[in-house]
């Protein structure tokens, strides 16, 4: 008779996410993962399949959580531009922390279909939300009427990646603030 699992899957997955954020897939050893997750190697394989499947589960969970927080930030404030500013403030606040999605994009580019599926789904949702918020900001007079909302959404998404990369490379709060402000200023 098999023993029941003696660990919480979500807690273990969160711990694995931390290891993958810090080291990426290749440098995250199975020993480091099982140690952080506080599970045995066999439990990792029984629950997640293998290290790659664990990585994909961590990427999907982390990307989904980040996306939910982005969408919540975009929806705040009395005006659409307030939501955009709060969204960028959230990105700035976490810019120095490792981002599993950005790390995956930089590591794999378009070379891994499983990674693409996770990142592309999140990107589509975020871009649609950004475009909608930008159209609202145009209607409120805070973004220039001639700005194409879909192109501006793609621009802001790229700006987010740039802010995160700058933060990981050691940019300070003043520089990150300037990058965010310039991103919005370009749309006015």
C-alpha cells in the first residue's frame, strides 16, 4: 500500500519556484529542489513527473500569480491612467527580484513550445488588459488619441521587461521610476 503524500503540493511548488528563480532550470539541481521543497526525490517524480515538468508547473503558477497581480493593479484607481501607474509601480517595486517568466524568455526565446504556451497565454491576457486600459485612458484624455492601443500595450509590455532587467542589473529606485515615467509619458 502506497503512503499518502505528507506534503502540501502548493507549498512545495512555491519552494521550487524560488529555486528556479534564483538559478534557472539548468543550474537548479534536483538536490537543491528537493531540499527547498522538503520532499524526497521520489515524491518529486511521483507528484510532478520530472524536473522539467516541475519547472513548467512552477513557471505556470508564477506567471499566473504575476498576471493576476498585474490585472488587479491595472483595475485600480479612479482613472485608467491611475491603474497604469499603479501597474508600473508594482513592476518597479519587484524589479530587483528574479522573475521566472523573464528568465524563461531570455533563456529559451521561442525554442521551447511548452514555455511558449505558458508565456504566450499570459502575454495575450496582459496585452488585452493593457490595450483596454489604454483605450479608457484615451477616452479620459490622459493618452493621446492618435496612439494605437494595441501597439502601446506592446510598448508597455516591453517597457516592463526593460524595467525588470534594469532592476536585476542593479538600477536604483530613481532610475526605475524614471523608466516607468518615460514609458507613460511616451503615450501622452
